[in-house]
């Protein structure tokens, strides 16, 4: 196994780092950033994804919004940076706070992370217009399920037609 493959021990160090920084007056906004990154990559690796930053090509079409599928069907050469965004169903900050809470309770383990990932960590591809609505309606809010957050912003998932493969 690569020594850069994130482990529970790495997450524990990052959680301790958050606590230590905040204890000396650093705001959560800065203290939690490493934990956000590590917990996000750890979740992606649990689901057998690459540890590389998220890209629309890595997200299965079943997890693309209806609008994103439609835009791609109408414009197959659409550049991701100009039209699409990889969206976390649970904001990274909220997810990192859940990891920190597990750590503070003494419950941070592989099994606990698997449960957290299965319930809260989900990616989707949305279009920039949907992202703008999400920013106004529910950008940093954590819902019981990622789908509830997207629903609150009016983001719809499903098939455009039979010509788009999932």
C-alpha cells in the first residue's frame, strides 16, 4: 500500500491538528482545512475512486443531474470548466466536522468512516446554473441525506431520454 493512501491514523492526526490550532486561537475556517481534504480523499478511496482531485469524468452518469445530462447530450464537446461542477452532497466542511465529532467521541474507526461515507458522502455533476441556485439555497447546509440538499435547490436527477447512457 502506498504510504500516501490515507488511513484512520492520518485522519486522527488531522483531527488533533484541528483541536490544537483552535486551542491557540486559530479559527475553525483555517484549522479544519487539512481535515477537509484528507477526509474527502479518504471517502473517495473507500468507494474505490482515485485519490486525484474530483473531475466530472470520474462521476458516473447516474449521478449527473438531469440538466447536466441534457446539456452534455446537446453539446457533447462542452468543456467541464465552462459548464459543469462536481458537487458534494454533504459539504466538505460539514463532512469534516462529522469526522472530527467521531474523533472527539473516541469512535473514529474504519467501520465508522464506512458508515459515514455510505450515508453522507456522495458526488454529483451539476451545471453552473444549478450551482448558483445551490449557493443561494443550501450551500453549506448539511441535510440528513445528500439528495435532500439537492432537492432543496431544485436539482433533479434522472434520465433525459434513452439515448443517454448511464
